[in-house]
C-alpha cells in the first residue's frame, strides 16, 4: 500500500531549478583548489539558506564527508534568478590511502533552510591515478548527460 501523502510530496516541484553549473579547475590534481558556481531559478522562497560545499570519499565499506566550505546566510524569493559561488583553496585528503581516493567520489553543494535540507546538487568526481602516481579529479556537471 503506497502512502498517498508521500506521493503528493514527491510530486511537488523542486525548490530550485538548475540553469548552469561551473566547476573550476577541472581535470587537475585531486587536492587542487575547487570553485563551483551554480545558477538557478528559485521555485520556493527560502528565508535563511546556507550552502555547504562537501567532498564525499566513497569507500567500499563506508562514506566519509570532507567539509570544504560554507556560504553566508542567504534568502531567495520565489521566481528569482540567482547564483551561488562556493570554493576552497584545496581538498584535504590526509588520512586516506590512495586506493580509497582513486574511484568515484562526489562534490556536493547542499542548501539548507534552517535545519531543513532544501536541495543537494551532487557532482560525480572521477578520481584516477596518473602514471606519475598523482591522483587527478574530473568533476562532472549534473546538467551534462
């Protein structure tokens, strides 16, 4: 038996509609600085929003979130076209073994309104070991097919 209230919640429109995502630099060493710019249309008003930038290391037995940055508190009106820029000078990966990092991870831009998660923009980060032994990342925009 499906819960009818759950179905109506799922039918609700997303709080944000992404219009553009930029990831810089890309195809670079994993620990390099990271800047993410997201442009979006606001579908539901957000009064006390805070964006978090995270990197998730996906290991066989567990997932580990590395906090990278946070925005100041922001508010958005419904119907507004807006953008956010998040970044960090480097991705700290100390304490991880290379084989734990050399697979698919996630760059996550998460927006909370108070304590409530509004949206999480997940970007797959493919990490590969180059011939020189360095780990390189390629982060894919969720808008690219």
